[in-house]
């Protein structure tokens, strides 16, 4: 079932506010998918999803490699499921390193997951400009 990225149903948005481990799929340089567990925050007002990460991670390297050759950033997807409920957000990711973007992503993560991550000078944000939302919530 398709959803409006900027105006999701209350049930769909509520599902994205519950505490769930998600997956992030990024393209490797050879085009194959790299799938890893992550925490994700969804900001429909801005049309963004955010994932915090270490700048040395494979997912960040994958996005940076794709970002260098694809206008708009790497094509990625984040997904979560619980029982028969599931939700996927797709879009284009870029890496943000500026202090304000990282602080915003950490604050949103803390709100959704109920804990503030330990300080990390190597933290960056995968910022996904959303193009598609799907799921059953």
C-alpha cells in the first residue's frame, strides 16, 4: 500500500514513532545491495528520514561512492516490520557532517529510541530525501 511521504496516515506515522530496529539498504559500488540494521527517524514535515552512523562505516562509504556519481545522492531504502505491520521509505541519501545536522539527528534518535547515543566525534548523518512510502501499519 502506497502512502504520501509528506502526509502519512496517523497509523503509519505512529508506527514510525514506535521503537523498532530497522534495516537500511544501500548500493555497493558493484550495484549489489548492502543491508544492515539501524535506527531510523522519519520527519514527514521535512520529507526526510535520518540514520546516524560512524563516518568509517560501510553504509557511509557506499552512500559517498554513489553520491559522487549520482545526482541527488544514493538510492536507498529503510524498512521496519512487526508481525503483519511493515513500512518502507525510499529516497536519495547524502552524508551530512555539519554539527547542526548531526545534533538534529541525534535528538530525533533519542526521542524515538529513548536513549541519547554516546558522544562520537566521527558521527555523521545519512539524510534521506524521501520519494516513496509503502506499508501496512
